């Protein structure tokens, strides 16, 4: 299968001022893709806080470096905004991890793992789900990299953006199928 990658703009957010600007831009959207990344631990009993929150439209992905800016107020307000649907995968785990950084009340989150079952898709992983829907592959080669690194590599940024965007793209495709039936 051919590999797919996010082809839009990737904007890294590592200051509170940038977080405010990004949250303002995203507040104009009605639906976004969402995902998180956490530094992997290779030692039993060692856990890290979520490092990165990715929020994507179809053409722009914002990478919020939570290890640098924490859960800035505009970001929390965005996650609590019921007027914006946030589409992701295994979202319960994501908001538990985000809540360890700062308590918030998630609003209008749509978990693809539940949504795709109405289309007969039983796979729960993003890579397999995307392959079923589009016949293309998403690379997971950067998944176990250090998301707390001082500087994220271009490969890390592209991987992170692709995951959030892919959730949104799957949702739009399936929603269009449902609407056209």
C-alpha cells in the first residue's frame, strides 16, 4: 500500500502567546482532528506527562508543546468548547492524560473507535482503520521517539500532524458516505 502523509502547514506552538493565537484560529472551526503524544518509558513504573497535543484542520495542524507551555487557558477553553467537535482515537486515554496536566471538562469529543463500527469497521488502530477506508498506509516509525526533546525533528512533526489529520479525514469520508446513502 502507498504511504500517506499530512501535506498541509504544521505550526509548532511553544509559547503561551502562540497558544492563544492558535486557539483563536481553531475556535473558528466546527470540527477538528485531535491526538496526543507522550514520551515513551522503557522502565517499569516510570511514566511521563503528555508532551504534545495535536489539533488539525484538513490543511493546518497545530502542535502544542505541552511540556513547554502546559495547558494554557485558551487551550483548555478550546477543549471545553461544545461548538467544536474534536475527532480522535481512544479519546478517553487522551483526556485522562491531559487532565493530569490540568483539569478540564471535555466537550464534543467524538471517538472514531466507536463511530466506525456503524460502517462495519472493527479495527481499533488508526493505521488499520486508515488502510481500510483509503487503501493507504500511515507510518508509525516515529511513535516511540522522545516527544520531550528540546527540538522536535521534521519527521516527528510530520508523524504527529498526520495522526490528528488522519482522524479528521476518516471522519469526513465516512460522514459523506452516511450522508449520501
